[in-house]
């Protein structure tokens, strides 16, 4: 299984649910507060490529900052590098919880996905 890191925000109910699920499964993980320790553009690029998901899935589309910056309209015109740089500016833009392991990366918590891949 390797090392598991979960980037999380303490006030996020979905993050709390995900961490509780990991605890109940007896799965060890390293907790990384996403607001205080925002991922770098390099980390995000590596994780996004490993995930096989579209980069848009790494954005917290329901967050206030996403809406304030009107990213729904701006993202389609931005390059991948610009999007990664933007994500790296503020942890609140990043979809959370973000699960990162040696062979799996998943933005958001879907129990079935986590169970199948951890």
C-alpha cells in the first residue's frame, strides 16, 4: 500500500468523514492541512498526471474562492500550466480531501473509490 497522505481542511465535513472512514478501516495516513501547507504546482502536476483525471477535477468548484474568481468561465481559456500555478496559490482552490498514495491519487471522497484503490 505504501505511504498515504491526505490533504485536508479541518472545517470541511467531507474531509472529516473521509478521515473517520480511514480511521475505522485501520488505515494509517499522514495528515497535511491544505490551507497551511498548500501543494506546489510541481506536486499538483505529478498528482494530476498520476490520477488520470481531468485537471478540472482538482479544483474545488463549490468553494467561495472558485466562485469569486469566476473560474468556471476562465478555466477553459487557461493553459494547463496556468491552471496548476493558480491551484498552487491557495489550498482553498484545491478539491479536498485529496488522497495521495504511491499508486493512487483521488480528489474528493467517494468511499467506493477509496476502498477499491487503497
